[in-house]
C-alpha cells in the first residue's frame, strides 16, 4: 500500500544541492532617458535571478522611474510583441515585467527567469538615469565539475553534446523540471529522458531517486494511473492529469534506475506501484489483448497534430512489460515468468490485429487507417517485429511523405532508440545530426520543446512565443553519444 508521507520523506532526504554562479552581461552601464532601451547578452542560456542598480545621472530624480524588462531565450523572443499574444497557455508565462522604482537603489527581481537576452526599456523617467551593476545569478543542481567531455571525434556531434548537456543542466533544479521558463513541473515523460542522460553525464543519482519518490506519493486516478506531473513549490501537489503512456514510463524509469544503480531498496519501495500501473493498463485491454478507447485525454505519445495513438500506446505497454520482466528476473522474482508470458501473448495479438500484411505496416481501423512513424516505432520498441522486416519498415516510414512524422524531440528520442535497437547505427547518427543539428543551425543554445524544420513557427499551443526553448526531453543526444561511443 502506498505511504505518501514515507515517500515524501524519502524524496526530501534526496533534496539536491544547488550550485550558483554570477554571470555578468556584456553591458556594464547605460545612461537612459524616457523611451531608451538596451540589450544585455549573457553569452549563454541561464536560469536564475536578475539584479541591477540605478542612480541619478546628473540631477536627482523627482518621481519614480518605470522600467519594462523583457527576458528572452533567443532573439526572436525578445523581438516578439507579447501584447499580440492570444492566450492558449497563460500569458503570464511570457517573461516581461513592468517595475516602478522610487529611489536610486540596487534591485534583485524576485521571480526566476530562463533566458540568454535581457532587454531593458525605460518607459518613464523625469530625469536621465544611470543603470549599472547588472548581474544574473544562475542556479542548477548539476555539478558541472564532474562532467567529462564526450569522447567523439565528430565535430557536429561534439557541438550537439555540449548543447544537450547544457539543456539538461538548465532543467536540473530541485527536481528534473520539464522546462525552466514555462511549466517548471516534474513530468514523467521528461523524467525518464533526463534521468537517462544524467546517468551518463552529471551522475546525480539522488535527484533521480527524489523524482521517483515524488511520483510515488501522487494520487492515482480512477483507472489506477499515477499522476503525469507533480509540483513541489510552495508545497507538494499531485497533478490532475493522468496519462497512460506516462504512467507506464514511470515503471520504465524505475527499471532504468535499477539498471544503473543496483539499488534494491528503492525497487522494493516502488515494486507494488510498478505492478499496479501494469495491472491498471491491463484492465483497458479488450478480449483480444488490444488497448481500448477511454474517455478524455489519456495518451500523449507526441504533439503531432491529429495523431491517432492507440497502436503507439500499445507499443509503450509492450516496451514496459519487457523492461519490467527483465527487472524481476534480475532481482530473482519468479513473477517475471508471468509477465514474460503475457508479453509474448500481447505481441502475438498485436501482429494479428494491428499489422496490415498488404501494407507491411502497422495500419489499422483502431487508428482510423492512419500511417504514422509513432505506431511503427513503438511496435518495434515493443518487439512485435524485428530484424530485416523491422529495418525496412522503419526506414521506409521515416522517408515517407504519407506517414505522420514526429514533431517533438521527445518522440525523436524513441525513433533514435529504435534505430539503435535495430543496429542501424549510421542511420541513427544521421537522424540525430539532422534533427538536433538543425536546431544548432538556428542558433540554439539549448534544445527546444518542439521543432519542425520546415515550420519554425510550429507550436503545440498555437503560438510560438509560448514555446519552451530549453526543454528537458530534448537532452538525450548526450545519452546516445556517450552510451554508444559515437
């Protein structure tokens, strides 16, 4: 039985140390009158708090000054007109502040920001003023002193690795955040990819353990699935969204943790929760062992517009069953035989009911006949097909104009994983270089939440300005580069 207080206590015991450093931007001082503006460049993406000072220029000010301070993760964000934003996600996530200052003073802004650029506009002052002593105090729980360079002779892969590790660093705060600009939550899907990359880079095992316990303390929905996100500030709160594929990936994250640590104490704590996630999912299978529709949004998979998700979701279930069965076998739990048998039965059912022999692809009526990379990738990762058959299917769907393609680095991770699983190493490297390298060509300091090369304005929220340009699920090139010695 879950013990929320116990899990939260163990999460707190693994509270990470935060490391701070002061970044001085390229401008040291600026003399300004009403309407003047200037730009500060930190030289890198950073997460933290901004401070500055102001004083009289030649005469004492006789009224408060009003400043508009805008923070941007890139220059496009600085140049965007925030007043034109029509709300999808809340406009308050846009990083722009209007502040009034009564007297010459040093000011530390109370909110935390994620940015590279800071634009300061003097909206109103009766007298010229001098602004100076600009400082951005950056924070992270990633200990950069333990990070070793990637051992790659490929210049592009090396650049990708640097930006990927920086992306992870920025998202490592008191837990694995999904994005330090917006949401600032712990999501299961992001947790899994951040933890994988962390094992090969900063090696902070405590933060991973902390995140697993935070989810374990969460409230389950009526189907029995764990929450897909949690908050911890100013107090712990279990999120209201319960997404089936994320609940399964919590189990996979536990399996990953054991693989990299051998820590049986954590596994023993979380074992029943892992089993309950798989049991809950099994209840939404039909008599043919195929997942059924549920009311409401219950699967994520990717932000691809109009994506049909049932086949891909079935693949996530198989992927989880296989990993969990391997975990049970590794710790000597005889129940691995039960899960392994069920895995074989579900794989057989998927090939029978979800695979179109004429099309040589997973195209079926449950997904309204849609052909997607997502379905093919997750069926491959789920072990329904393998070998030459799987290789030909994966390569063909990635090249197909008729197939729905992934739009997030999150799903691109699993495409890359499928390529490596099939020993298509050269194809995996080229895929990684083309996608993440494409963001580099656009000037990325950190990797983005969503990226469609032919549509740079794409947003899951219908407005690019709200997108996160430093997003946790984008950091996994460093995992692939280091794990496979690219």
